[in-house]
C-alpha cells in the first residue's frame, strides 16, 4: 500500500533523496501508520551518500548539516505523550558492497575539540573504505600506505533511531538524548526491541545512520558507516511512560543513558535500570540498587557526540528467584 511519495509499507522501496530529514522534530511526517505496521525500507549512510569512492574527503563533498539523514518520520496513529513505542527490529543488511569510516578534525575521542582544547594541531581528515564480504560476514580494509589489511566482523545496527523531542523542539541528528536519536548503540540491531517514550502526538519516529560494525566508544568519531536495508515493526503501548530509551531481547534488559560528562550518562542508564528491575521484580529501591550494582554490565557506547552514550545491561536469568524473566 503506497502512503506517501517515496515511502511504502509492506514492501521495500528507496526513499527519494529529497525526502530524507536531518533533525528529530521540526519536520512534517513522511507517512502516517497504524500501530503494528511493518515498515520495509532503506536508509542512507551518515555521509548523505556523498562519499562514493576512495580518495574523496567527506568535508569536501558532503553538504553542511546533512549528517545522519533520516528515513521518516512516521506518524503513529493514536500515539500520545505518556505512551511508548515498541520498535521490533527484524532485519538489517548492507544496501551496498562497501562501508566507510573517517576521522574529522575537531571530532573524536583522541582529538582536540572546542570542548577539550589542547595545544596541538587537529588530526588529519582520513578515510577508510571497507569492502563487504557477505559470504564470510566480515568487512575488509587496508592501511593508508596499502601495506597492511584487517577484517572487522559484520554486525549491522542503526546508529540513529528516535522520536520527536517534547515541546516542539528540533534536535540535530548528531545528538542522542531521552528521545533516542544518535545513540550509536550496537544493540539497536535485528532481533531486539527498542522502547521509546512518545513526546508529541504521533511520536514522529525516524531512523538512519546505518552502521555495519563499530567498536565500543566509537573513538575515531565514526563506525563503519553504510546504507542499510531495514525491516521493522512499530507497536504502541498505551499509557506507559518511558523516560529513557530501553532495549530488550530474550536474554537481556538494557537501558540507554546519554549526557556529558560521561559519568552522568552512566548515572542516567544505571538509574533507569534500577527502576526497570523494580518494575520487573517488585524489589525495594535499595534492593534493586544492590542487585544492579552486582549484576550489571555497562559498555561505553560512544564518547564523541555532543552527548556521550552508556548502555547498562542485566541478564534476565539473574533476576531474583521466584520472578519469571
């Protein structure tokens, strides 16, 4: 069923480039969908498709402000503030046979920035092209001098998945926050469900910034970035508030926190996990605090964006006895 120019529900379609969006909030919906709709579509890479061959420098070929283009947003009928979207990610796969990673001056964990001012020159803008080997499920690239090569396991996920922020605010697709956004979280992958609290009528959910692989911290400032074929289903949970993004599968509960400094991002995620464990088990706040303290895992997701991102994970099988996961 065709519902808007460039967007189709129930079958794969490529959005027109002019349909892509570059903020969360502040834009009209590309389509209206009913809860339970399965969306089969495609997303562009973080470079807006501008980098197409080795030797190109992103800052020379990409339009300013065209970072992390979004497919959507989708207006979910019946979604109101105080509700929650449950987004079931069913399939993600590379849409091209290559991925790209790059460094940028003034960006990255080991570079000077406007917030971390150091007396040394910016590291150079550098690009690595990765080839996708679907048969062996790896990505391959070479060193800048061409004398060495390495592989990275192919592990696709969506760098961006978010709803419109509250209060009519529009936020850059570079920023993660309580609405989701540029979380850069490897757990936003096929087989997992992402919960996002609805901030505005219709939620206005969008996604993009396909990542083919990424190490913890995303320290150089980019993952192995790539256009992505996407299949997901958007469900609606009425009258359930979700303050920060949550992720779930059969084995894990996961809370996402974003902020600066890094410890505040971690505190957000840990606090949310304490609350989630209380919801699941009925434990008191102090018991849940102790349980999370001894059982949680907390990878640093990224330390390069305007807000940093931390994920706190708890295995469901470790929830207190007598409680079904």
